[in-house]
């Protein structure tokens, strides 16, 4: 730490982000700001077409209502839009309904993390060609590769070759500096980037740890971006950019993926604050960020998204948010889940929050190991036997609550069940797969909504389809308790119909994933036996509900209750 202290001694660091009106140095230093909402013209730029934002409703950047100290936030506009037909305000306007696009944006820059997405046009393609230099970047054709080389990959290629696992937020810091050096960043863009919350005090609160890591990253970026005769950038500026981009870059998933596919620096989306029970979400589609509503958002209400995986347990969410964003989430969902856990612990009498937390972490690690084992057959043999993995999970659950059953809607068990179901299906064990996905999907209280719910439903459909293809002489079908093929068929068609409707509302009708689900539904309808009711027809709902009740009973799910799995 002596060397670090000596290095820092000569660096003058402003206490917060800065701005400049100097077009020659759009990332220069200037007096600190309080929040973007105090600069109306800059807010107008952030939400304008000049910043590649296309909004379907009026939007505003105002002081956040989420929590004290949250800074600025993005809001649904209070004033009604002007109708093009008569040039008068739309008096019917009162916000935006659920399942509608709020805006779409072309981000300032984006770092791809998925091998199926082009690193230049950001579109999903088949047959990607890897860069022969770094072997990390992939492009859909030579034209995209050439454009990327001229724009950023010429500098980036060597960095990715040496450090292919570099955090994508840090890679985007390199790109910000390169763009600034080449004049690709405008004065307005530079002012926004410099004004982003960087939690500088949080990163430098104590010696060692994050302070050392961020300083080392900043020095490395300064060295890389100063090569080839380029002017060295002040390390103090880079040292603020690193945490600023780690805080404000949005990690994106594609509609069809539960995994992160890209990290983007998008000036409009960086204005949105977090909630574990958000009213909107963002995803990557055809090279654009799309932000859509999950429920009705009233005029004047703040828009929120979930910064992290919303399916993990409350303590894991809070720990990640504190570590990466320096705040403890106090949303209604977090409060409700902690309250439920405390009530269950009190009812058990022998357990504690510490014991529960250890159990949750153990389950997460167990499922993670099983997923890893499936990717590398023969390497982690102890986790390839899913029956043993499932038994170990049940033991963890039982030990956490010695006197009562673990309520199966308590995270991370629902998603652990879904993961086990998918893994069982990969091992061609449809019976075990079906039992787990039904338990994972139907334990818990209120019906899930949003992108994860659609993905889970599609997983359930794939398992049902596999179970429906079992040969008539399969030993599984000899089990009198196992759902009949007719019941499996009814539930499959019902769930697929539901997935079609939900995907259209969640992702939009023009989303490729929605169209894929629709095509699958149309194909399945073509195979429906003559005389069997179709979803939407009179008589189908009653058949579907009866078949679902029998399937859930076989899977051990208490129908109509909140207790989750049956004991025993």
C-alpha cells in the first residue's frame, strides 16, 4: 500500500463527476454537479433522437422518488403528448399501460458477452466468425468486421487477446477514452458520462480491496489507451470512469435468454433507478435496447428496472446491490420477503436468519455445480447424478427448518427446481424433469409476470413436450399416478397458448422470440388430434384445469394453496 499511497499523492481528484463546454475536450474537468435534473437542456438531449432515443410516450428526468440520495430518475411524463391529427394535447393520456414499449435506444457503446451476437451490429446471427487476432470478438460478416476495426476493434483486439475475461464495463472505459481521443464523443455525451454517479467515496472508503483494484484497473487502462503515440489521459479521470461505468452500464439479456448477453453504456437507461419489483425492464433486440412496461405506470410515476437477477433470494439481492451499487434495497418486495422469512423462523423455533442464509447459499452453490457439471461431462462427476443433487438439496432444506417444512416458495428453491428440471431433460429423464419444473413453476403465491416468467413457461412447455413423446411401452407410463398422455397434451397446449400471449405482452409482437413461440404454437396446433378442444374454444378451459390439477397432484404440489410442495 505504500506504493499506492505514493502514486496517489500527486493526483488531484475532484470529489464528484465534472463537465465541460469545451468541444475539444468533452471529457474534461469542471465543477461538480448535484444531478442531471438541474440541467433541462442536457436532460432534453439524453431523451432525444440526437441521442438515438425513440420514445412512445413523454419522458422526464427529475429528482428521484426512490430514496433519499438516489439523484435523478426517469419518469413517465406528466404532460399529455400532442396529437398529430389536430395538434392538441391528448386528454385521454394518463401514463402507459402494461405490456407497452416505453422507448428504444441505440446505446452509445456496447460490449457483447454472447458468441451468437455480432460485436458491431449487435444482432443475433448464426455462423459468427471469430476475429483471428483476439478470438473473442465475433462478426456476422466481413463488412461488420471491417466497420468494427475502423471504429474500435483495432485498439481493442490486443486488449481482448491479453485479457479475454476483462470486465465488460472496464472494456467500455477503454472505448470511452479511445472514442474521446478520436473525436467520436460529442460535448453533450461527454458531459453526461462525466456526470454519472460513480460512488467514488464508496470505492475509496478503505485502503485495499476495491480501492486497489480500481486503481490498478485505471492504471492499466491509462497505459493501454496511451499507446501508439496517443496522449495519456489523466489517471484521476479514468479512476472515476471505472466505477462510474460499473455503476451505470446496463447488463442486458436477450428475450430468449436468462443469461446476460451484453453490457451497454446507454445514457437514457443509465437514468433509470432500481427496484426488485420493477415496473419496467430492458432487453436487447435487433441491436437496440428496448424498455417495456411490466404494469401500468401512471403519468408522473418513476420508471424502475431490476439491476440484477430478480429470481434470487432477498439477501443475495441486497448483498449484490450493496457491493456493486452501494445501497441497500428497501423496496416493498424486499420488506415482504424478509418479513415472511422472520415469521417462518419464529414458527420453527430452532432456526435463525443466519441458518437460513447459509442454507440458501448452499443450495445456490449446489445447483451452480450441477449446471457446471452438465457443461463439462466427466469433470465434476459427483454433481452429474441429479437424483443425489436433489436429495442433497432436500437435506439442506430440512436441516434449515428442523421443526417445519421449508416453504417451497422461499428463494432460491423455485428456480433451483426449474434448473433441475432442465438438467434432467438434458439427461433424457422426462419424468423427473416434469416433476421439478411443475414444482418450480407452481410453488409460491401470486402469479409471476415479466421476462423470467415467459422463459420459465417455455422451459415447462419443452419438458411437457418431451413427456408427451414417451413411447406407449415406457415404464414411466405404467405408473398409475403419472399423468395420462391426454392430460400432458392438454397442459402442453394450455401453457403454450399462455406463453404466446405473455410473450406478446412482455416482449412485444415484433420481437423475434415472440414470433418463435407463436410459430411453435401454430405448429403444435397442426398436430392436435381431431376432436380435441383447442385453447380458446368452449370446453378447453375445463379440460385444461382438470388435467393441470391431476398433473400438479402427481408432482406433489398443493393445488390452490401457498404451502408449495407436499411434505413427505
